[in-house]
């Protein structure tokens, strides 16, 4: 389907897209890739970039103090001016992207729907003359129905069949769980296996970790037994994780959040799968977890099916897609989510 294709902005100008790719090819030795290693999909996308550009310089937004300020903005004064091709795989403002594109070609990869819509609005304002940003050195690759790793693969390896590792990680990130068997037998186990893989390499040099991830992608593509071993490891981890998730959900309660029937858990490191012991499809429209970081409250929302959460995303400045989003707030949980309530059935079951 056309809407599932990677979207390129400016998407209408075919000549611009082809010319941009030619410019990328000419600068293959001068690449900087910026990503977030706490997000497995972003890390995987960085590995895909490394596969295509072996000499790429890797920068993790969560660790590299020389390259990023405390608020996450890029310290452009510290960028080697001979490195002129940027791949950016995390949420960032158009202003920051435009600053980077003044120094060289910039490719932004994102699958978060609010970010994509905001970018499109900003581009429209440029076309209307509301501001004078120059986008001639910037291209955005976006698709809310795919992971960033899949978007990167399609753009950089358009003629190659995707690695099963890239497909599994991208499917998790975009919550493509329509095929329940694939979701439970492949996508979820791979996610758990690779999270442990990533955790075991926390102290590894970032460039080395990305290079090692390249090896994982290549081996899973060429040696199916390697991929099956990762699946087996993931299933063993899930067996252990089920018990932990059950304990996390013991304090779960029900509430109404912005008109949606929700099951709520006060815990970090949750996921769609973690709510299995308390989620009831006929009763709950949303799953919500929250925790205090020491500075503010982080709130995550999950939906078992696609829903229009645009109003929530806009109100709370959340990032994500129609199946999952996250935001930070200073409001106390009781102010935001309320106390335990006797829950009405979701509206579609009342009719």
C-alpha cells in the first residue's frame, strides 16, 4: 500500500530526491550518525547506516557529552567540518536539523507520528513564507507504520531483502501485531533477546557496539540458525520476565484517562506485553504506566489496537504513534490519572 512506503520530504520533487541520493553517494567517507542507544530501533537503524557507510562516526545522544548539551541539543561547534553528511535517528526540532544542514547534507529518520506531523506543518510554513529556513540540504524519511531501522534499510539498501532482525525490531517499534503468532513467536522474543544483548554492552565503546550490531544483522540474514538461537534465548528470557511482570502488575488499578478506560501500573520498564496479567480487551482501551525520575513523572500509554490519540498527544506533547506514546509531566499521578474508579465498559461495548 502506498501509505506504507517510506515518505521523503520534500516528497513531491522526484528530481530533488534523486539528486540528494547522488550527493550522499559522493560523501560516503564523511558521515556522522546520531542516534539513541536506549531505543533498540534507533540503535539498529544506526547499525544499518554503519553497514552502508563503514567509516561512519557514531554519536549516542544519551552518552556523548562532548557532542550533546544537557538539554540534548547538538553542539555543532564541536562537529568536524570535514564530516558533512549527518544521519539523525531520534526526535529533534526542525530548527536543529536546519542548523546541521547548514554544515552539510542531513538525513532525518523518524517514525513518531506527532514529530512527522509537526515537521510537515513546519515545512508548509516555509513554503508559505512564514519563516525562511532553507531545506535544500535536508531530507526527512518518515513512516509511522515502520520502525526507523526498516526505514533506514529501505532507503540505503532498496534492492536487498531485509534482515529478519531488522524486520523484527521494526515491527516491535511500530506495534505491528496483527499476526498474533508472528508477534508472540518471533517479534517479542527477539525484542527481549536484543534488550539483554544491548544491556550486556552498556560499557562498550559506542562505535564498537554499533559495529557488533552490524554483525548481528548480517549473521541473522545469512545464518538462520543464528537467528533461531536468538529466538530461543528470547523465549527463555520471557519465561523469567513473565513472573517479574506479574509482580509489577499486582498494584494495578483502573481509571478513566481523557475519556478512555485504562488499566494503570506504577512502574518503569513496562511494555504492551507486561500488562498481560491485568489487561482485559473488553474492559480496557488503554494501558498506562508511570514512574518518577527524580525530576518529573514519565507516563507511557499503550493501545492494543490503532486508536486516534492525537488529542492526547497534542495536549501532553507526547511522542509516539497510534499504538504507543510517552510524555513527561510535573503533575502528580493522582492529579493526572485519578484514584481507582469503578469502571464503565468501553463506549463501543455499551451501544
